[in-house]
């Protein structure tokens, strides 16, 4: 679920957001075993492909909270909770960057939590705990949190779970804390929801993998059966269908085959939050517009109405917004006059490549097992197999010459496969490795010696 907003335009094949659903299931840890289990949890059958989401990082939420005058705890000694954390892929880099913070991830899927536990141990994090539990009967024993993250959950669960998630946020949130809650937004999600409902009509109720196969066949039929797109609605539908052809099984299943998928107008979401005792503070999702375009729209809606929610909702109409990541606080949260963020001193980026380059244990783990690394800005930076091999060896013991020798060995043994003949690649290795190191340095991933 990285960056779920897209620029509204009538072009095919553009990248798009991700998400969820919910159906009750049992789990191996016994926290949520239920009598009404009739089938395995879809997330156990086809696990979610979670990614770090920059907007959820407490550094980002801290700035938003401070701008609103909330005396929130600084991230470096905060208590951070994520509900629906999947494999905790988002929480691992947060916990690694904030060793003084207490971080807790909750998810109902036993399979995902089992892998998250394994990964936490592999990276050696002691401040991140993951727990397998259903939010419907989650008991946090009175523990309070400064930051609560709920990403990709609200729009994909039954109303009762949605309401419970919001009331849980209110219960566990510290007086000056903030909750990040993302959801599919109207009006942009309308076409997607039409496709979701159509697929639900055309797909049976079998195991998850069978439903995905049926959905792919249904999508192909829909595209073929649709008349040539001559009206704008048909263009939008065609674009939605075309994009889905390239999506993974996990995405198709958890975004489009969810029984309870629902998008919200901002005013609806704000009303639900208010029922739980929470107030809307701001939104941190990207909107797919550049700053100038965004400013033009903001000025137009500001000239039309002074009500902040009406303004934001009108903006959503003009921007054809399909995803929101709203920040909430207690309706009666304390406010202070000083709105400056408390600066956090980061590990300084190195000015040049050290003699024996080193990245964090987490970066090495991510490169080796996930095909990406999380940047200091908490963004997901994909790495190809070549760069992954370089990163996996950056433990501060090897010079660039050692890296060249190690990758030569990888190529000759077949551990690293190359498209071109080895005779052509080997002479280029020092340059390629130096280029990869320079990119890692520029992204702030190389640690000071
Ligand atoms: C689409 S995934 C989102 C994962 C992650 N937050 C992200 O966006 O990358 C939704 C997650 O919510 C979890 N979930 C759904 N209903 C839940 C419930 N009632 N209690 C706990 N977790 C739940 C699912 O198991 C799944 O891992």
C-alpha cells in the first residue's frame, strides 16, 4: 500500500494504490479462535504485500500534530501502535529508526504475524512487538499510545470492525496523541467501487486463489465485452480494468474482492470519527497534483466556502481524489501556543563513500528478502538483484575491491544471474558497484564509519 492516490487522467497503465478486507478467522496463537470460522482467513491464504508508507511515520505525524498545537510526545520516545500491521513491514523501519520508542503491531492473520515475528528477530529489534489478535476483542490492558497507525484497513472491513477501530483509537490514544487512518475516498473511488461490486457478482465463494482466477477471467471478459470507450465514463472504466490486469493476486483479492469494501466522503468519515470522540486534524495522503496545481484548487475552494470540511471535500471533487490518510486527535485534546516541531537529530548522511561502506542491519535484510530498502524518509526504494547483492554485503567489513571480488564470485557461481555475457560484465563491475554505492549514499542509506 504505497502512495495510493493517483492523478486523475485518461491514460492507461498507471500505477495505483493497494489495500484490504476482513472475514473472521481463527489463528494459531489462540488469541482470536472463534466458533464461526468456516474458512481460512484470506490474508493467511494470500498474504498481503505490505510496504513502508512514508506518510505513516511518526516524524511526519509529529509535524502535523505540532502544527495543530498538540503537545504530542516526540517520536524518539513515543509509544506507537499499528492496527492491521500485516507483516509489520511498515513498523520494522520505524522501530529501527526510533530505538527509544515502544512499537506494537497488531494483526489478525496468524501467518502474517508469524513472519513478522521471524523478521523482528532476524533484524534484532527489541523495541518492536507484534501480536496476533482481532481488533474486535483486542485488550491492550490500559496501555496508551502517542501515535496510532491504521493504514489500509478502514475501507475494507465490515462496519462493526470499522467502528471498533475508531473507538479503539480513541480509547488507546494519549490525550495529546494522534491517529493516522487511511481509507478509500469519494468521489475518486466510485469507478473502482463499481468494478469491485461487479467482480463480487461474477466471482464465486471458493478459496481465495480460485476467486482470484475467476476475477481475472471476469476482468478479461469485461474488457472484451465493453463497447469502445467514447464517453468519459467508459474511458474511466477501461482504465480501471486495464490497470487491474497487471496487478498481483494479493492486490486483486484484498482490494477488489472484499465483501465489505467501502469508500467515504470526507464528511462521512469525520462524522464517524466524531462519534468515537475524535476530531479531524488534517490529511497527509498525496493527491497526485504538483504544488502549483494543488494551490490553484485550494484557492478556488477557499473562495467558495469557509467551512474547512466543506473546503476539503470540494477539493476532493475537483482533484477526483480516491484515497485519504486523515490525522485524528481527541476532540478535547489539549492545545498549546508553541506549534514548532521538536527537531530530531538524524544519523548524518555521509558526504562521500566510506572506505568500508556500511548500511543498517534492516537495509541488508530488506535488500536480501524484500527487493527494496526503506530510505531515511521512510520511503520504499526498490533495488534490483544486482544492487540487492551489493547492499546485502555492506556490513562495514568490505572495501569496494572486496565487493567487486564477491560479486564476481556471485556471477561466476550463478548466484547472481546476468543478462549479458560475463566477459562483458566483469570489467564493468567496479563502475557498477561504485554507482550503486553512490546512489545509496545519496539516499542517505550509508552509515558514517
Ligand atoms: C490490506 S492489509 C493492510 C496492511 C498494512 N497496514 C498495509 O496497508 O500495508 C489489512 C490488514 O488488516 C488486517 N485485519 C483485517 N481485519 C482485522 C481485524 N478485525 N483485526 C485485526 N487485523 C485485521 C488483515 O489481516 C490485514 O493484514
